């Protein structure tokens, strides 16, 4: 008998009933989305809490100053010099004017020097010995106590001139402003993309012109913020002015004479035994902090609108 060929089995296989696919992917995505949402809420809440913690002391101080000093504010406070001991009334008009003079001198001397030093560090001094020395000096000066600044300027200027002066006070505060302005300018210029500089250089613009017209203009909002931080830091300093400006109970319009200043007048009134002077000291503290807040706010508003950035 001949063997029969092996024919293929054409019987269709019996398939098991189809099962619905497990939705593991959707469930994992939901869990992951819930985790991300909870993390986002937690981090957002921590950020809000940190903001409140930062703002709360300023608000508390401002409210307390308003409570203690607002009742002493009147026209005489802003128009008259201090009254003699034992007399009621008087004001701090000469001290407010003196603070304006000293802070103007300090800004005119300290801000240009600080910006120039920051430009050198960011554009020309990277990796150089002089740049490292300037950067180290700025960091050290930033941590020097203000009273040491006052003593140094007293030795260098006051003792040489044989008298206290508004100019010496401006120099002391200017030296304190330079480190903050320098380091802020350097950091802000470092954030300017190099492609912007390369585009200007590619058009044939000299490097100094590129630095001034392109890099500085781009980084100007941050630089202005640094300048205002430096201004706010020195506006309430008392120790350097004790050794330089010394204070004055009368009007003074000359830069080579002792001049009154709001922090000095507040200090003198605060340590006195007279209740009337204590009342005026609280009023002066309120005026000082409001002046700082208003000046910083105005500069930030003008900067955001482009007035200080060369915009229209």
C-alpha cells in the first residue's frame, strides 16, 4: 500500500473569547496627574507663605510707625527746623533737606563708579588678575560695618579738612553704595545673550559702543534695581554720618559745613529724655521709610515704562 500524503489541517483554531484590555495606562496617568497637581499646589502654597513672611515685617513696621508717628505730622514738621530744648513744636525740615543733599552726593559719586566697575568685570575683566582683585574688594566692602566706613572717611577727609561736612558724609555713603552697584551690574550684564553682542559687532559697531548702547541698555532694568537697593541701604544709615556730616540744628546750604540728616536727627531725638522729642523721632522714622518707599517705587515705575531705558 502506498503511503498517503500528509495534508495540512484546514480546521480553524478555536479561539478563546476576547477579553477587554486592562486600562492600566489611564489609571497610571490619573495617579501621575494627581501627584503633579498636589505637588504644584504644595509648592505654590509654600511660595505664597514665603512671600507673606517677607512682606509681613515691612507691613508691621509701617503700621506701627503710622500708629506712633502720624499724629505728629503737620505743616511745621516739614517747614521748620528743630525747636530749642523745652519748647513745643518745631520740625525736621533742615534734616530732610540735608538727607536729600547727602544722598544726592552719594548717588552722583557712587553709582557711576559702581556701574563702571561692573562693566569692566563683566566685559573686560573676566579671568584677569585686576578683575579678580576688584571683585574680591567689592565683596569685602559689602560686608564691612558702616561705622568702619565712617571712621575711615573721618580719618581721610574730616581730619584733613579740620571740620565735618556734607561732602564727607556723601563720600562715606558713596563708598557703601559702590559694592552693591558693582556686583549687580556685573550679574545683570552676564544675563545679556552673547548673540546680541555678536550681532552688533558683526555690523561693525566698536566693542565700547556695543557695551554702552546694547549690553547696558538691555540690562538697565536690573542695574536700576541694584542702584535702588544700594540707595535704600544707605538712606537710613546713621553711624557713618556721626563721623562725617555730624548733624546741624539749623539750615545749612554749603557742602563744606556740618549738615543735618534725618537718621541723625532721629537718633538724637530717640536717645533724649524728652517725650516731645520721642514723638518727633517716631514721625521722622515714618517720613524716612515713606520717602525710601516712594523713591524706589517711582524709579521702578519709570524703568518699567522705558523712560530710563531710552524708550519713548
